């Protein structure tokens, strides 16, 4: 019989709601049922906690109709801090049922109100153990501006950038244009606090900057404009070390672009042509070692907990330049993060188990 009860938490209020839901489909289908009893808790786009069906097929990744959590009338009632860990549900008819005591929460949430430290703080207040990143690393890596500052302080290379807030863009667009011109085109324009390439575009010259800013500002009121680094797009998966040991880095993978200019939302999740995930990447032993070490240093620079995916550029000169860290990276079965660990000798199910056990060990 399964001895550990896991609340799998997914959906959420961010623009990455559907990707989180698709991740839940993968996790629900692969989690070790002999070891873990699962309570699936969905969060609607309006932020309502509902008891979801334990049915992986309901959340399959389908480009024609992305999965989502809908309001089914139930309401999940979280335990109060200092008491038991009993999770309850209020049904549509008003009756309340006990779902069992939760041993650990597995939040597979992307974006704001989930990957930004807010959910982690909520669970800390409730004194519920959880897997994945903590408050600090989640909040820092969600905001690409502060993430870059932390990485630079550690002596790690990042793409040159300028941060533009909505008020500045409205009041001094010519000043912003001059700063971007000084960076040098082409540039990538991206929301500071979003993921899955939502709101990201490439401006090849000044004539495309305004449209790129409008797209990014529709997602966030703080935007990063980054130099377009020319190099191979390499990603490495990180796991927190066991028993206080150093972080573990997977074999790196590579995003190989053919007809697509960058690895956008369609290329990542909707089966769009022009981008391919290759893992392990075709690298020399020295390149592999340096990229893995860069990943470990980046993870430690942000006080990483649980997991992260570190995305870098490998330039023709051999430099490793960090693009960003993701504390809850894409975790669907086709995503780079699990693929990197699978290439390193770990199955998808074993990876889920490892994350849960890391969360339990931290709480202990």
C-alpha cells in the first residue's frame, strides 16, 4: 500500500495555466502509485482550489485544445498551521469530506502565483512540506532582472540587457530607444516575470521595437531587452544535492533551431516545426564539464532548492553565457528537463520520486 500522500498542485492564475495542467497529466500518469497516494488539486484561472479527477488523459497535451482546470463546484480546504495536515473538500451540496493527511505537496505551477515564491510562502505558513524551489530562489528567478544581478554577483556571464518599466516606456520612449540602440540589434524583448516564452519576441532593428515592447508589456509592467547572443542554445537540469551535498547536474541538452528564429511557445508545446530538443547535446567533454559546472554555480548563486533548469548559450569562442534559470521548468514528458535526466540514466517516474523525497527530506 502507498504510504506517502502527495497533493499534486497544478493549473493556476498565470498565462502558463495550460502548460502546468499538461505537466500534471504527465506526472499523474507516471508517479509511482505503489509508493505514493495522490490527491490532485487544481487551481482555476480565477485562483479557486478544486479537487480534480485523478485522470492523466484529462490533461493530455493537445495542440488543438490545451488542457485546463475548470470550476467543478468543489472547494479544497487547506489545513491550518499548527494543527493536523488533513486536507478536506467541500462538495457542491455543502458536505465536507476528509481526503487524508498530506505528507508533501508537489507544486507543478508555472508563472506568477505559483513559481514566484507566493505558493511556497503559503505552504510554509501552513507548515506543509513541499517539493521544488523555496521562497527566495523562486521569487528571484521569476524576476529575470534580479536573477541576472545575482548571477553577475557570482561572477557568471549573462547577456547584456536593459530593464524597462512601463512608466519609463510611457514617459521616455526615446531614451529607452537610445539605450537599446547602444546595446545593439538584434535584441530579445521579454517580460521580466513570465515563462514558457510567453510575450517574448525578437526585434531585428529599431522599427520592430515598439511592437515587441507592446507584446511584452501586455504580460508584465517590467520588461527586459537583451542582446541577442549568437551561440548554441544549451540547457542543463539541476537537482538539489542529497544530505547537504552539492547540486547535481544532468547531461546537457540542446535546442536545435532550423526554420524557427527562437524557441517560442509554439515550438515548445504545440508541435511547431523548426525546433528540435536533442539530449544529450553533441559537446566535447570539456564543454559538457564547463556547462554542468556553470549550472551548479548558478543554482547555488540563487540559493536553489529542489530543481532548476539552467539555460545557457555556448558561443563560437567557447564562452558559456547564462540566459536564465527556471525553478519549475517545463516538466511534461516531452520537455527538456526530464529528457536531460532520462539521458543521464533516470526515468521520468524516478525523477518525480526524487523531487518528492527531496521535499520530504528538507522538511525532516
